[in-house]
C-alpha cells in the first residue's frame, strides 16, 4: 500500500515528493539523482512529511535552530569558500538544521553526492565545507588571520635571475659550478615543499615517470611534515634544472655533495649558499628560502585556479592558511610563467596545449 510520503522518481530531477498537508500541496525535490537510492529517498521523504505535520499541528513548539542552507549563505557572504556548497544545500534541503547534522549525516551525504569517490575527495568536498559552515554559524570557526607580514614572492623574472645565479655558484678551489644549490631552489619553486621536507627527500620516494615525490611525514627534522604526508608533482622545468639525482639516499645534498643533516626545528641548512645566489641575483634580504614556498603557492594558483590541489600539494589542512601563502598576482602571471617554461597545469593532449600557449611561446 502506497504511503502519502512515498517518493516519486523523475527522470530529469531524480527523487521527489508530492503530497498534501491539510489541503496544502507539497512538491519538492529530494536532491537524490540516483534511482538506486530509493531507500534513502523514502527515509528523507518520511522525515519531511512528519516534520511538516508536526509544524502544522504544534506551531508554537517549533524547534529552534539554523537551517543548513541559511548558515551556508551567511558563510559565503562572510567570505567563505562557496565551491562545494550548492550540492550540499540541495542534499540537505530547506529544513535540515545544522544542529541535526552529525557524523552519520555527513557520511550519508558523501555516499549520496559522491558515490564511489575516493575518501580524500569526500573529505575535501563534503566533510570540510560542512564543518566550516557549522563552525561559522556557531561562532567556533577559527577566524582568518589578518597577519600579512609575509607578502614577498618572486616574479618569474626574479626567479630566473636567482636560478641563473645559483647555476654559477662555485666552491673555494673548485672551478666548476656546484649543482646542489640550483637543484634545491628548482625543487622548492616547483613543489611548494618546506625546506626541511626538501632536505629529507629520498631517491626511493621519487617517481621519475610521473615527476612525483612522496613526502612520508615521518622524518624528524623535516619541518611540519608529520602532519602532511602527500604526493607532490613537479613541473618539467624543475626536473630539468635539478639534473641528475644521486643513485640512493637523500635527493638533495650540501654544496659539497654530502647528505644534509636533519635538525629538529631546523630548515636553515641551505641559508648560506642561498644568500650567495640571492645577492648575486640582486635580490634583497627579504628573500629567504621560505619565500620559495609562498612563490610556488602564488604561481600554482594563478595558473590553475585549483584551490583543492593547492591545499593537498602544499600540505595545508586549513583553507585560511593556504590563502595566506597565495598572494595577489597580476593577470598576466600565468603567461609569463609559461614563457619561462613553468607549467603547473594538469597534463592534457598536446593539441590542447598548443591552443593554450601564449603568443611568443615558440
């Protein structure tokens, strides 16, 4: 026997309901576009039906709370990331309160909206935005920092001057340039890694075929690596400048070719050689090795507009921290990067790349 709230399948809009509450017709979409989700649709439909009857029969004892859609709108108006919210708003509908969204609700939303997707995708596109909206509405969200003391990043032209200077560095009583400082700078510009992570990188974790390095997040002395295990992908320009890598052990060495000693809380082991290259390039003392991380974030986002991958590859768990690293940049930054060989875009067929090249690339 069909119940009043039983959902109806619509080929265009997915599951919906069509019933009456004391003569008032209720027609709504349930935000479920997979026909196999009939059981979930029935549960949502019944919940909606009973809530509407409760409101009609007991209008005074309405439960206080904030609808998710309303909290999401306020979150976006306050400057929050809106990218993944429309699907979540459709899923939760008009009446789901943030007070009702618990762990099962979050897990269920991920299963319905992104069936079969990787856990990290669901975390980034479901759990993170839901949590951000709820925390904003409850006043418990960490406020973005107004500290903007670190605003320095390198233009492509400044970076090329630094790389050229690093390629010419020599050691006392060694006539040939030492290649190790150049390799580290090229890696940091192309990966966004912290200096400690660079020093700890191992050849065994390098995949030359995909130009990817695994950051294992277990090395003492590798900065904040413990909380940010991840893959980082390098552009071809970085790999070319890095040259031949050691056969085993650490990927990056001291100017004398020895493995860098990791220091807990360190990261300045390349400072002396870096300063020589920086001064030879005519850059100021506000340019430090850590500026290369700010530079990568600014370059990567300007060219890809991919904030999710920026967070993943940069090893940031909070969006406002990633935002501190990517700086305001001129509209032509992507074109200037391409002219110097820096391409952070996702790989695509060559004919598409040709159409995207800027005039003067040839």
